[in-house]
C-alpha cells in the first residue's frame, strides 16, 4: 500500500500564476482533505471532498478550489497566486465511518511563490 | 470543535517515558481527543485517539481524565526518532466531519 501520495513534491511559481496540486488517497479511502501549513504554524484546513463534492470548507478565499475524481484522487487549484500562498500543502485521506477515524497524510507539496 | 492548550516545548531523556499534557476544558460529550505528530518536513502522523476511556496502541497510551477536561499522551520509551511536534486535537466525529483543527502543538525533543 503506497499510502497517500502527492505530486509534485516541490514547486516554484510566480505571483499571479495558477497552480494545481495532486493527491492520490490511501487504498480504500474515499475522503480527501487539503491543508495549508505556513512555516512554524500548524496545518490549516482548506476543504474536504467526499463523493466528488466539497463537503466542508475552511476560511480560505475562492481562489482556492478543488476537485475529486471518481477514483477518489483529488486536485487543489490556487488561482492568482500571492506571496502569502507560499506554504506546505498537505493532503489527507480517510474513510467515512461513524465514531471517528484516523486521517493519513501525504508528505506534502512545498509551494514557493516568488 | 473545542480548543486545546499544550505546552510550547518539552524535553525528555532517551529511554524514559515522555508525558505530553493537553487541556481541553470546553470539550463536549461527543468530541474525541486525537493526537498527531509531525516530524520535520513530513506530513502529520496519526498516533492515537479516544473518547473517554484510556487507550493504548503500539505507539503510545492516551490517558483521559474522568471529567475529560484534560489528557496525557505517553510515549513509554522515548527514542531520538520521537523528536517531533505533537498536536492534541479535539474533534466531533459525527459522520461527515473529518476536519482537524491543529494548534501550534508541543515541540518534543528527545535528549541522548
């Protein structure tokens, strides 16, 4: 089992550009969540996808959007990049069940906006 | 989700038990306590979670006070590889809520 895989691992973009990050969930998982982690901070929840729909969203602007595909993989898109979008972007996958479930995280994509 | 309070940093000697405290005085009856850790430059790693009873797995033990207002994560025999930031998270675990609200965590340093 490959676990959660994210691509690319590192990315450099120019302010104003658009970026797409990709995530493949752990086998058997149907839910994907995205987090942004600025340097020295804990991860901040961006949004979550289940059954190809956005189900929960954190306090992030509409420039942040996503998609989930029928095979449960997901993409995070960020438009009109700002310098402040530089961060580690983490994808987490889980399986829906009542009573609590652990989320498995990928290694993240390090985005640098210059 | 209830707010948690953790010490900013802690040290522990290698081979000793590391006890990481967490306060969650506003926790509600249907909120779980989760622990994750993040080793430098890696994604967070799930450790353990519990509702009201103490829990143990191959990585750690979780002790939750009877009033559920605080908990302690115990790493029984700390090794250098346990050096990481440890996050205590309280979360509703109703179906459909997978959001994790991370604070700044406790930076645990294992001393040789």
